């Protein structure tokens, strides 16, 4: 991720006691998340809808593979996106170019053809890689290192993320399912465009934050970077045009092997390197164990947009208190719950004081909540097997449990990575945290490909039992991991 250069910061309090530039970045990220979650709410439903209904008519195996590849690639792209901002563009231009690519990708998907569908997904992945991590870097650069408002500023920024994620399915989901799939995709593009307009107009509020690369490449390195980028574009265009005979599912299979293999190679490099102190090496072992737990958690949590989205569409009633709604509206539940309960969890950890659970124990709680959410759906799936659509409250309860799991694990995990990592590779370790989300997204997408190929109660039961079993193992390992962490809680 990009590393901000040290600068002198005026003490700006124009935006609710925070720098005025935070308002620009708040709405930029809000609209970017609006576009991402608006399209994601429709993605697997569009791919599995029959051609007569305007969809692509893919079976769930292919749709799940594509979904997992796309959502995992979005997070993986943050690593090269941060490198490009660090050494070539600067964070400000990276965010601008990324937003343009994202909007172009959504508008491409608004055109009804398979070619523009794949092109759109590719553009969104590249654009999100340039925007997502770097917009957060600019937020950090609005504050000096010792500014006590920094954490609160990121909390405000985080609320923008969830506000966009909450509104997106309500707008794009309605348009996509009730008007046209492609109108829904186009609406996501309109949202990103609005975010870009206010980003450009509000650029003066950002001062010099993110204007320049943190490091500059020498001419030879720039030529190498340009050559690699051109080669990747040529390969992508060749596959896109059908010159290279490879299917989307085969690409997904290769990407999955690369993800897992890359993670294994990275940790092998870490553990075999002789440069760590004894304390650093012990903490790296703790990071590896937390990484595995995070992968398992995200593989369950990120089925919200795939397996649970299909269950909400095909097996759950879309009516409550006499009001009928599109099934994609279920995708707004998790961000709504996060907005509601995030302050409660923050208060709870403070209230517990010295009795606050350790980070490994919180990870175990997160896994338990994720697995319990799927276990809760087993009787619902048994009811649905008879052909009856089940009550919406089954999904509501599952998403609530999953949100409790996210609040127990996600912010805790990010904090633990920053505290446990050796200072000289702190940015790299944060990239590893995104890698766990990428692997979880990919795995969750592949699990969703089993939807319809086995009884739902079996699928949910296996996933739930796996999550609960992982939680039990994590509870047992928690004291050992805590010892590896040393003085870090």
C-alpha cells in the first residue's frame, strides 16, 4: 500500500471537527462502494437468470467460479494498485483514474452482450485496485502522525463505506430486477460518476495530500513496469477476443491455484528468512495462524453475495408486513447492521477493560458466528426442499450473526496485523490481510457453485459445521497464539 510522505499539516476542523478534505473522500468512497455493492447484488442473479429473462443462463458452477474470481481479484488488485500509486502516479491520480475505469466498467455492463460483460468486470477490477486502497491512504495524509483525530476520522470514513453499501442494493437491485439487469448496472456507473465529479470539484480541499508518489522509479524500472503492463493488457485482450482458447472457469481455476500458492510461497519466504529476531519470528507465526482463520471466516461471510443471494432469490419469501421487495434488498442487511452495531461493539470492548478478550479469542468468536449463521439455515433449507418459500427472518438472523462475526474479527484483524508485523514490512503484511479476504472471496464463490448440485440442508450443514469446528480449534489455540503475540493483545 502507498506510504505517505511526512508533511506539515494545518489543523483543519471544517468537517465536523475534521479536515474538510475528509468530506471529499467520504463521498468518493461512499459512491465507489455504492457502485460495487450495487453491481454485486445483481451479479450472480444475472449470470444464473435464463436468457429469456435477460440473464446469461449460466449454471451455478460457472457463475460461482466467475463470481469468486471477480470478488477475489478486486482485493488482489489493491496490491499492484498501491505500488503504482507509490512509484508512478501518486494516490490522488490513482484514485481519479481508478474511478474512471470503474464507471467505464459499469457502463460497459449496461450494454447487453457477453463481451461487454467480461470487459466490464475487468475494468472494475483494475479500477478498484487503483482506487480502494489509495483513497484510504489520502485519508491518512490529511492528519499528522500525532493527530489524535486520526482514528475517529477513519471511523467516519468507514461509515461512508457502509452507507454506500446499504443504499446500493435498494437502488441498483430494484432497477436491475424490476426494470432491466443492464439498467441496474448502469445505475452503478452513474453512482461512480457522481463520486468522481465531487472528487474533482472537492480536490482543492485535499491540499497536497496524495499529489506525488512516495518514491520515484528510475527510467529503467519505469520501462520494465510499462512493458509488464502492456504485456498483461495484450494477454487480457487476447483472452477477451477469444484468441487464447480458455474459458472463464479455467481462468478461475488457475487464479485459485495462484492465490493459494502465492500465499504459501509468501509465508515460506517469511519463515525461511534469517533476518528476524526471535520476537519477530514468533509474531510472524501468530500472523500466519490468524491469516488462516481469517481465510476461513471470509470464505463463509462473503457468501452473502453468492450462496445466500441465491437462497434469498429462490427459496425465501420477498414479502414482509404485506410489502413485496426485490430479493437483492437482502444485500442491504449487513451494512445496515454494521452501521447499527459497530458503535455497540466499540463501546463493549472499552467497557470490558482488562477483561476484553484477546485477538485470537475474538477471531474464534467471529468464526463461531459465521458457522452458526449457516447452521441456522439448515432447518430453513429443509423447509424450502418441500417447495415452500421460507420466512425472510431466517436470512435476517443469519446476516445478523455474520455481522456480529465481522465486527469481532475484521477490525481486530487489521489492528493485529499493524501491531504484530515487523516495522520494515508493515505495508506488506497489511497486503497479506487483503490476501486473506481475496482467498475467502474466491473460496466462497466456489462453494456457491455447489448450489443446486446437493441438498441445501447438506450444503449449509457442512459449511456451518466447518465454521463451528474451526471456531472450536481457534478457542483451543487462542492461549498458544496469545503467547506467540507476546505483549500484543
